[in-house]
């Protein structure tokens, strides 16, 4: 087991207690020029999560792998970051909407082979 894992376990137990307090909100987060994934609103004590940027970033990454099968991991990751910087907030919403429309949910877990990530 990794060094420091006892501390990590203790910290995660603390965060699990914090999670039980609730006040977790899913909402669109808007900040011009940035794609914000989440924030802790200290005034309302709420945690706000926007699932769109992380999902779109992952979606673009995997689309790049499929469309350009000869590209290596580093090139795909660089292009993913470049495209995320280029996308406006409205475009992120469009891609996220497309993802929600087109995704198929599967209960059966998928075993990942390292070269497929
Ligand atoms: Zn990859």
C-alpha cells in the first residue's frame, strides 16, 4: 500500500462526513474565459458542481482517439487541452447536450486495457 495511505484514508473519512451534510448542487457555472468544474460557495455553504466541462473534455479526448487512431496519448491529450481552451461556454453546452442525447447507459462494467484510455 502507498506511503501516506493511512492519512489519505483518514482525510477521505472526514470528507465522507462532510458529504453527509448535503448542500451539493448541480448547476451551470459561468465565468468568461474559463471552464469551471466546481466551486464552494462560502455564503450559502453549498458546493456547486458543473459536470459539463469535465465530461466534454473526456468526450473530445476519446473522439480524438477514435478519429485519429495513429495519434499517441500525448498528442491526443495536447489537442484535447487546446480544443477545450478554444471552446466557448455555449459550445461546451452544445457538446454536453449532444453527449446527453447520444449516450447509451450500460450497467455492465467495462474492463479497461491500458492502451485504450
Ligand atoms: Zn487517451
